[in-house]
């Protein structure tokens, strides 16, 4: 008998998201525009008695959107083919890592947005973080440090520049994470639970903390 997680492609095909040059170009233009606005806020904030808040907001905007512009520009020049796959084995984002993040390694996944930037944040279990960290791409290692300064502590799987959207990514993750939970509970189906790890919490962003769906 085949395990449920391996029968999932028959019920719902894995999501395979490719890069969209048109969307990347728009995202680059938007990031540059917000970076320029942040720069103006910083410059105008100097010399004003109440300029501290304005300078702080502008600085965050310059840091975040400037970083986004650099990453998007790099993606326009270098990325081709399928970039993100969400399926029975887990989540794979070639922009972030050369390997797949298995469902058993993910503690929580939730949507996050800032301006026009939308992404799914993955929180890995500490013991699995050490195993998967060596597979991170160089560009992601660099950007993650900047993300942490902005309060984003997790793996960022952005929908920007892909031929899909954040809602589809989160919904697909919920579906396959739920299948992975059944696989752990289905020894008769030939599957073997990895340690005693529970399935991730997938937050679709539409519920309060107490109503999050544990898949």
C-alpha cells in the first residue's frame, strides 16, 4: 500500500513555480521607487526637531527595499526554469538552498509582507537547521543577515517574480504538510516517521494566533 504523501500527486499536483521576467522587472522598479522614497525621507529628516522618526522609517525603507532591488536584479540576470517546488517531499527554493526543506524539518510556515514584497517564512526546527544550513546559497546567506536586522528570523520563500502568488504557495503548503502528517501516522502504508517530529504549523494569515491550523 502506497503512503498518502506519495499518492498526493494523484490528488493535487505539486506546485512548480518559475521565474517571471515581467513580474521581476515590475518588482525591481517598485523596489527602486521605495528605496528612492526612503532616501528622500532620510535627507529631509536631518535638521528637523521631529526628524528622528522620519529618518528611522526612511532608513528601514532604504535598507529593505535596497536589498530587494539588489536581489531582484541578480535574479533577472541569473535565474531560469523552475525555482520553487512544493510537494510531498517538502519545499524547495533554489534561490535559497540547493536541497529540499522536508516537512519534518519545518516547525512553522506563515505569510509575511512589507509593502509590495510578499513571502512565506519558514521556521526550521533547531536540530534540522544545523543539518540544512550548509546547503544555503551564498546570496541567501548574505541576505539573511540583513533580514534578521529587520526582524525576519526564518527562511524567506518570496513570491516576488514568480508565476504564482503567495496565497497559492501557502495553500499548497497546507495541503502537502497535512499529507505528511498522515504519512507519519500511517505505518501500515509503508512510511516511517522521522524521529518524533510533529508536522509544521501552517498559518494562512487569515486567522488569529489561537486559530492557527496545525497541519
